């Protein structure tokens, strides 16, 4: 196809819910000629992590990013960088393949004019417009009208042979109560607090909670005042918390257990940066998230605090309660196909790039085979993921040195 006619528009509506979007007539019309699926993020949930997964097709731990809240000494600070440079984004990969990519972050009021301006431009090569807009939970008439107008303009601009997609990295979930795990750890004797001021006595503390799901064992050789030995004692503390917290942390009003699972880091993460991952990861059940004080390594008057009516949140929420979605129309996609089961958030980039005949290289997931018509797959087979990632001698030495510096070996 002539490159001057290859066009794509991707509307990134952060915070949007697919069911709410379909109340807009123009979105519902698009649905009839699109493939659609809901998207689940990986733990730990926070807005930055969701964005990384959506635009790179990689889980953030691949470059040493686990949570926006990290420990410096015994102070919790925000850090969005990780330990390595972020992988190439959807826009980067398209640009590298020769596409002219315009990537904007706008308010919903600016969306229509942006799409119209791009549609009227003289495109001399394959072109893509990607616009991010943050949506409020309530879809007002004004928002509906703006989205409908933008979609009509985009649909005309890309034509029958182009790609038009609406994506969302996640939506805020309703919250019933805030939970402070540090309160529970103190009650269990895992955390020892000083009588004078209630601060943590690190010389007698085995583990603590922070961030949006992190539990750290107070490890000798890694932590400044670590007391837990690396071998049997580390395993004993970990096993105790993995088994006890999902049973003992219960809503005092309902008696309901509020933790779905406590994972060991090896169960969730496989990257070269495993050595800097939290020792354990807490996944709360829907309706519960960590309290603000607990995320900063603090305590509350009570372990449970009722959330004000109408409270919504993403950070620390259960992954299935903050589902995003992909709704996309292209000649390569099966019209009207709706997948019944959610798929990982990291499938968006490979799926869109495969539909545009762009190589997406090494990612967590392949393109969604179920989205594509058979004849397209015959011409463009989906490349399988190679799970065997072999480190070079230099990379292996670097990882070993990092582990040794932290006291693991």
C-alpha cells in the first residue's frame, strides 16, 4: 500500500471504562467493526506502572521499576526511573519503522481540534496520531460530544484501510476501606515499636510494609539495621507472612479476609533486577487498598479506615478491579470480535504493531491471535516469544556483582 495513505489514530483515554464508552453512540458504531478486549495490569498497581505496560509492551520490572514508592535508607520517596532506561514505546517503534508519529497529551476539550488538524495535514509518509486524555469517572454530555466528534474525524481520516483504536491503561476502582498492614505486623510482633514515640525499633523488627503492595524483610547485609539471616531465618519469616496475612488480616465489621494473596517475588518477577524487588508482594481483594500512612512506612490509629462514599483509586487496588481495554478497527482485525477473558495490558503494543506490519521485537506477550482474520495471519504469522533469555558474560558478571554488593552472595 502507498505509504502516504497508511494512517493510524490511537486515542489513549486514561481512566476510561469500556462499558461507559459504549454509551457513546459513535463508540458503539465503532464497536461493530472492531475487535475488543479488557486488559489486566500486573501487580503492583499504580498509574505509572500501568502507563509503562500500555505504551512499551513490557512489564516495568524488566528495567528495575517495581513501584513509584521506594526506600532510601528508612525514608520512603517517589522514584519513577527504575534502574535502567525504559524500553522503546509504541511511538518509538513506529518511528523507527519509518512512520511519522505525532504524540500529544491533551485535555478532552483540545482533542477534537488536534484530531482535525492532523487529519487535514498533508502526510507524505505513513502517519500515526496518538493522543492521551485523562477522563473523569463521569461521562458528561460534553465529554461524549467531544469524543464522538473526534472519532468521526479520525474514522474519516484513516479510511477503510487504516487503524483506529481506543485504549485505556486502567480505570479507578471503588474503595470500601483503607488497610494498614504495618499495624498488623506490629500486633504480630514482626514490627517492634519504641515506647517513647511509637517509631520502629529496627534492631528488633523482622519486616515492614510500604508502597502499594511491598513487604521487605529486614535483611542482614542489605538493610542498614538488618537482623534477619539470609538462609533459614529469611525463609521462616517469609513463610510466616505468606501464610498468616491472608488469614489474619480481616475486616473487623464483616470478618472477611481482605488479602487475596501474598506472593514471593520469584513468583511474579523474572527479570535481571529480581535482586532489587520487594521480598513479598501483597495483593488486596477488590474494595481494599493500602492506607496513605502505610505506603510511607507509617501507622494509623486503627488497621482499617472506612473510605468516604464514592472513593475511587488505582494505586494498590486489585488488578482485575482496574481493568483497561483495547477497542481497535483495522483491516487485519475481525469485525465485532469481543474476547470473553481479559488479557495482559502488555498485549496492546504487539497487537497494534502487528496490525501495522511493524516488528515489535522482544516483549512480554505476542500479538493477540484471536484479533486477526485468518488470511492476515497467513501472510503475517505471529512470532512466538523466546523465553530463553541468555545473559552475556558481561551481563552475568554485572548481575552477580550487584547481588554480592547487596549481600545475597
